[in-house]
């Protein structure tokens, strides 16, 4: 330290302070009781609210219930419940690498039948917003659908005192209301690594402490949701219209469509007619056909695929040469209709800020992803490109 620096420091810090700063020794502070964390602060004004304990997990009669997650490879993991509790729950365990957005992920129909792991270690800190608010198109603002579709939510840590200006309830309260189990205290890093090594696995959740113990590999009592037509289970059975009167007419096939997709189309001057997954789209007029996202195995949507095949081949339809846009499941259905095959990915692709390269333009786009199946691009017939 030169003379100028020493003179400057001596005037800024008395000798004792300089010594403390140099050693980076923190000052002694008054010890705060943990209970003070839940107490409203005196004289606080404005829209901010002091955090309050989650009534579902703090002091409740069911708080602290142990839950066991069993995987089909024989491994088992014990954690603490912060959601709905029942007998036994079944699903396919998958992970999402997003840091935020558990409200949107849980209400995404593409997660139907799946135990969703959050690789980000903390969940519940900003609570859950209300489901009632809608935008100018009549589309809910805060949810991707009208319910939670994930079969369970798994996390490393849960915040027992959420705080956000838009929050109406805790994540735990929401899970209980929707009858969806939630477990925290799990080593989600280890489980995610196991899934990456062995692939997505079937799993079950149990709350009976007498049943604790590793599951036997190949146990036939694990139920595979992918053997069901999950698309039919999530698709709305009614025809709905959004953005009525807008200039571009879009026919959207609901294989598990998310609210934000409808909103983006409405914002771009589109009138969207949303039809069920098995609706005969060959008889519908439109400016463009939109095939939505959805859960499970695309082979289960053979009815939709056949309608699309008839349209792209020219065998049927009243819209010659009109564009078709498939996203996620919709892309797989379009490729299957063209003659390609789909395959199940080892552990899928689920997360946010995922770069995707446009093979036609060379441009890279940052995207969210959520799919467990993919198209075999090598199987596409002549005239088609991935």
C-alpha cells in the first residue's frame, strides 16, 4: 500500500475499523429468533407483506409426514410430504432444469402422468398466484390449463414461508387442493443423475411407514402411464373459439394445448378455433392448421395422425396447400403422418433457455422444451426435411 493509499485509508477508517476491514471480521449482531421470521414488521407500509408460515406444513397435524419414492430399478428415497397424501401414486419420473415457473410446469398438460423433479433446489418461495385473472382474450393469465396435470412434484427443499405480491396461497396448499403429492428433502441431484444414466423410469409414492424398503427391480406393480392414451385424457372435449373476429383463421387441434400458445396466436391477429384431439379436421376450413403439444406416446393419437395424413397427402381436406404448424407432440404427429417414426428418448428434454438450431437458416433460437419422444429424422420420406 503506497503513501497516498495509506493516507486515504486512514481518513476513511479509524485504525480499529481498518484492522477489522482488513481482516474481514464481521461485527457481532443481535441474535434473531427463528419465530421472528414469521412476524409482521412494525410500521411496515405499502404493498409489501411480511412472510407468513405455510399453514399446510407449519404446525399442521399432517406436517412432517414421511413419504417414500420408489423407482423401478429398485432404489428408494425417503423425504417429507408437502402435498396431498393418500395410498399409492404411480407415474413416470422425469426432471426439469428450469429455475422458475413451477406454476406453469405443473399445469402443463404435457406432464400428465409424470412425477416432476425440479433440479433447481428450492421451490415454493413465491407461492401460487390466483387462477381467476384473465387477459383481454378471456385466457387465464397465471396457469397453462385449468388444473395441475403432473402426477407429483419432487424437490430438494421447500419454502415454508412464501412471499410474492401476486401470491394467493402456498404451493403446499395448492397441491393439497388438487390432490397431488409433493415431497421435499430428496437428493434430487442424485435422482437426476440416476435418470440420466438409466433413462426415465416408472416410480411410485407411498406414505405408509410400514412399507418402507427398496422396491424390487422389475416389480410388476409399477403402472406405466404411457400405455394409456394420455392425449385423450387431457384434451378438452368441447370446441372453443378465442380471438373471435380476428383476420387469420387458425384451426388448433387440442392434444394438450397450453394457454400461452392460444394467447400468442390471438396477439398476432388470429382467430383460433380449438377442437378436440379426435375431431375430423379434414372437413374444417382454415387459413392455418396448428397441432398442439401433449403428453405420452404419439402413437396413441392414431386418429389425429390419420386425419393429418389425409390432409398432407391430398386425399381429403378443404384447404389445399395451407400451412401446418406442429409443436412438440404436434410436430411428432405431423412427422408420423408424413411417414416417419417416433422413438422414446432416454430421459427426454425438459427445461428452459434451450438453444435450438434452425437447419434452414442457421439461426439459433432460445426455447423452452418439454418432450419425451422425438422423430427419427432419418426415416422421413423424400420431400420432407427435419
